[in-house]
């Protein structure tokens, strides 16, 4: 019987890698803060490469040298990084690059699923210096994977089964948009606002959440939107708070760089 949500929050906060490896949907909806760190229960974990394995909380917390390298937090990665030497005369192929769970599936449009983040060659680059600044500050503050620029959706959006948020955070399934009216005052207004709303609906239908940073006269159009006039550390603090509202403080803090 799991304890109330939050009971063991402080115990788990010291293990950000484990917070990220634990997914409630692999564990009958139970969150890590409901499980005593010493509990003799088998939990399902998924490493950053995508290996799914079973281990008790104790086994996970006591993996040798766990603080130094990510790979040692996953038994399958650990074995790949240090394979048993059966024929030491053969050159060992380099270990596979630590790509994300289903990057190969995502690279192939025919196997992509709605909600998959991927790299789209047709997506436009950063629209402004402010957007690039926002991305850089996110990367400095959080250990997020910022290598994607598109999210697959179930129904065509402007004839494509993909949308292109300004910033794609697959770790949290959150898209961030930085909206200004642009040099000519014509962006995100009028009929363009309706296409912004359609884009947000397409993302939410794929179980993503959207945070729009709305600048100048642009008013919020979604429940988590923030109004701002520039990219500042104050805005980054507000964005951090909003990410925590959307996905939970424990998981968001586990990505903070220390
Ligand atoms: Zn692994």
C-alpha cells in the first residue's frame, strides 16, 4: 500500500537520476515520493537510453559509483560500457551512442507516434535573438535534451503530421513558445492567433503541455502562459515555477544543474 504523495520527497531528492528513471505509468501510477527508500519492492525503471529493468529502491540507490557516471545507474548500460572480455584479441566496437529511448523510431516518419519529439529538417530555425537567448538560458539552468525541434501529431497541421514549437522539451513533454508581434506587428495576431490555438490543441492531444511566453500586447491564450517583456533571469524563475506546476516540482528539480 503506497504512502501519501510527497511522504518520501526529501529522501528521493538526493537521487535526481533515479527520479528521472522512475515513471509512474510503468508502476501502476504510484509516484516515487510514495515509496520508502528502504522498501523491499520491485519497481520498474527506465534509463535515459530506454532500457527498462526491474530493481528495488535499495539496489538502485546502492549501485557502485552511482554519482559519477549515468551509465552505472542502469544495469544494461553498465554491462555495455564494460562488456565481459571473452575474446580480448578482437577489437571492441565503440559502445552505441547514448541516444534517447526511441530515437531510431522517431527518425523514421513511418514509425513515429503522435507525441514523439524528433529533429525535423523542414522546421524553421530560431526566429529571434531573444528566443535563442531563452534556449541558452534553459540549457544553462537545466540538463534538458534540447536537440529536437518538432513533435509528431495525430492529425495534419498545415498539411504535415508535425508541429514546430520554438523550444521542445521531450524530458517533460512541454513545448515553449516565445511570442512577439514581430517587426511589423503582425505575428500571433488576428487569424494567426487561431492557428496558435490549433497548434496548442494538437500538442495537448498528443499529451504535451504548452507554455507560451507572451510579449508586449499579446495576452495569454493558455492556462500556463506567461506575460513578459524580455528574457531575464526573473522570467527564467517564473518559467521554472510554471514547469513545476505542469509536471511536478520533484521531476523539474531533478533536471536542475547543480
Ligand atoms: Zn540503460
